[in-house]
């Protein structure tokens, strides 16, 4: 019977580690995205009105 509980414990531990690694990956990916967004100048573009944006994207 101890083997069953030990197996369930290890399975539970593995499930927790998988969920924790998924959460960590998601947080790191979001931080990377937010850093790239900040460097892209998008907040600057968001503050433009329509005319300024037309001038900005004109070739």
C-alpha cells in the first residue's frame, strides 16, 4: 500500500512541477513581450493623432 501512496505522491509532485514550469514560462514570455513593446515605440505611436500617424507612416 505504501508503494501506491508513494506513486501518487510522485505523480502529484510531477504535476505541480509541470504547472509551475508552465506558469514560469508564461510569465517570462509576457515580460519579454512587454519589453519588446516598450522598445518598439508603440506607446509613442499610440499618443499620435490621425494626421501625425499619417506623416509617420508615409514613405
